[in-house]
């Protein structure tokens, strides 16, 4: 898997005089939804992530505020800015990701393909790089 497999997906936005509504369902993102979690009350200067997933597919949305997502595949690196609740970033398995530059009050919504499983993580960068270099 390489960083070019990540992509921004535009979500439906339904607008009326009461405001906007955006939804995510199975045929909009390229995996079945297994879990939803969100990061919030993030102190200024914090960094989240700093790991890769072996099998998990992920879709990240700045449902409020803005932040950056850096993805790496062991050779190349790409940075995405998320700052609209109707755009999200799809990240396939085996990519290292780090989130930073959170605007105060940001909420990072993560929609992922499976339940939490610590065995699915590479949390050590050297170990991750060693592994991908053998693939
Ligand atoms: C990712 C980024 C964007 C759980 O018990 N259940 C869960 O569903 C999750 C996601 C985490 N946890 C526990 C595991 C740790 O003890 O919560 C603690 C903090 O998790 P972590 O250090 O992995 O948090 P982040 O923000 O660095 O990473 C999370 C996700 O783990 C990861 O998949 O891509 O958000």
C-alpha cells in the first residue's frame, strides 16, 4: 500500500434553512463500517496517531475545526488538510499516520472497518519501516 492510495472523499451535504446535514454510509466509503470514535478537547500542539494499522481501513473527518494528517508508506510522505465536515480522508491499511496542527475546538471523527484491536497496530516506527521494506 502506498500514500497515493489515500484519497479525499466528498460527502453528501443536504442544506436547508435549518442548516446542513452530512452522512456517511457504506457505498460512500470503500469499506463496511465497524466502529466510530472521535478525538476532542485536544490541547494546542498535540499530536495524535503515530502508528500504522495492519488491516484497518479508516475514514477521517474534521467534523469541527481543522487539522492535518500526515501519511507515510516507508518511502513517501503526504500531508492532507482536513477543514470541512463534508470532506474526509480515506486511509487504507499499512500506512503510518500522524495528526497534528489541531485548531482549538476541533473534533476528529474516525469511521473505521473493525472493532478496537491492539494487535492491529504498529506503534513502533522502526519496526513498521523494517516490515514494509520486506514487502
Ligand atoms: C488512529 C487515530 C486517528 C480504545 O480503547 N478504543 C478505541 O477504539 C481506540 C481508538 C483507542 N482505545 C484506547 C487505546 C489507548 O489506550 O484509547 C487509548 C488512546 O488510543 P491511541 O493512543 O491509539 O489514540 P490516538 O489518537 O493516537 O489514535 C487513534 C486511533 O487509535 C488510531 O486508529 O488512527 O486515533
